[in-house]
C-alpha cells in the first residue's frame, strides 16, 4: 500500500507550482494535514501493552475529513445514526446530477452551488411526495453530496436515500406506497424537469451568471434499494474518508501515479495513470469549503424527529438492524514483543517532546 502522505511529499513542490492559481486556503489546509498524517512530524500518543511492560509511541492521525487514512470511527457513528432511523418501507436512491456545463460555475462558487444542489434536490422530492396520491405528506430523506467519479474526475451530484413513505402532520397519518408502487417511487424525467427549474432559479437568485449553453434535459436516476441499508453503506464509504482508498494507489514512480478503480458499468477493475501533480489535484479538487456539511437529513428523518421515529418503530413493531453487522471494527495496535493488544495511555505529545521509546506504525483508523 502506498501512503497518500508519501505521494504528497514526492510531488508537493510540483503541485504547488503547477496549480498555485487554483489553490484555496481549504486546499492548502487539507494538503498540510494529509502530508503529515501519521508521520514523524505529527503529534504522538503513547501506548502500553496490556500483557507486558512494553511501551511505544505511535503517530497521531491528522483527523482531516478528506484524509483516506482517518475518520473510520466517524463513518461508523454516522452509519449507526442513520440505521437507527430506518423505517419499514421500500427505500429508493435518487441521484440528482449537475450537467457538465455548470461544473466551472460550481468550482468557482463551491459553497453556494453545493448548498443549492442539496436544497433543490430535497425540495423536489418533498414536492413530489406531497402531490403523490398514495403519500400525500412530508417525506424523509438522507442527502449526501458527492463531487467525484470513480476515476476522480469532477462530477457534482447529490444522492438522496428516500423511503417510500410520508407523514401527514395535519391528519396524523403514516402512509407508504402500496403494492402497486413497489419498485417505483417517482418518474425520473419529471423529477429532472422540476430539479432543473429549481436549480436555475436558485443560481439566478444567488447572482450567479448561467452558462451560455446548457442542456434542456437533465439527469436524475431513481432506483429501488430495498431496506436502504446497502445505500447507506455505499454513501458512508466516502463520507469521512476522502475520495480514494490508499489500497487503490498501486504505483508511484517516474513522476507518475497509478491508481485503480472499479468501472461503473462493467464492474471490472481498471487503472489510470497521471502525472504526480495532476493526481494530487484529482484528490484535492474535491475538498469541501470549511464548515460545509455534505450529509444532511430532511423531513421526518431530521435529527429533531427522534420522538417521531421512536413512535413509528413502536406502533409499527419495527426494530432497525444493527449497523455493527456491516462495519468492520478498527484494527487494534498490537505489541511488537508479545502480540497482545496495546492501550492508549497518553495522547497529543508534541513531536519535539516525543523522545525515548521508538515509534511504531499506527493501526488503520482514527485516533
């Protein structure tokens, strides 16, 4: 496995020189954090063996949300929270895609455009649910913004995990799609038309200049995902751990980096080779503005609706599955002397004070 920190260290100077006009403070913060993640330049933590007297120092993770080496614990916590909100209904994954003609505009105004995409996607689903004869109420949705393809190209789109259910607050009723609606929620072409109109209106209202040409037909995909668990796992995979796994960086030599990815249509693993500086840009162009929330809950799945969800589980006699069944536990730190598990006894030791015991590689996960 090739560490991203190693790639950054090798091509940092070339990257900064080639892309200096496109780098923001958010890019530079992410670059610095990931470069020093679990290296000798990062703070240390002291670990002690639970079976013998051996002690050692382990480098801390950077904790940056775009670092592929960190945030395993945060991803698990998010998945557990969303799993507790599952309801007994057929779930659908609705994907709203921003056309290629708008990508330059989005890259120049990240916060405004990304926020608009999420809000318009939710407002579209809410409008369709309220106008649907079987639902006729407020739906729930888990929205996650993605900005990349599997090849790491820039491709902003929003995923919404939506149960085929709605709450009618006025009549205090819970409605779901009947048997005739199984496998079908809303017409994707109609969703695309409404989403397009909302986004264009929002961009104009924000004072942004629209591209001279853009397609009349936008792309929205709506597919059934069963109980919703598989969709949550898919969305949580890239939520806190960057856009590429370090296991997928297969080569770094001769000024180039090669990484692998799974082709979306064929399902086969393919490889892409680019210059080192270009690879760093492929990764860093997906860094979100500071404070921006890429994952949000709407409708009856909002965090403020915990009592409503608990009441639905009670009345419908539904017990959500345990998220721990789908999440791999973080690997423990193992003693180099006897192989026993080591425990953390001290954290955040500055690098200049971390003398004495030798350092050992950290186990995968966030500490």
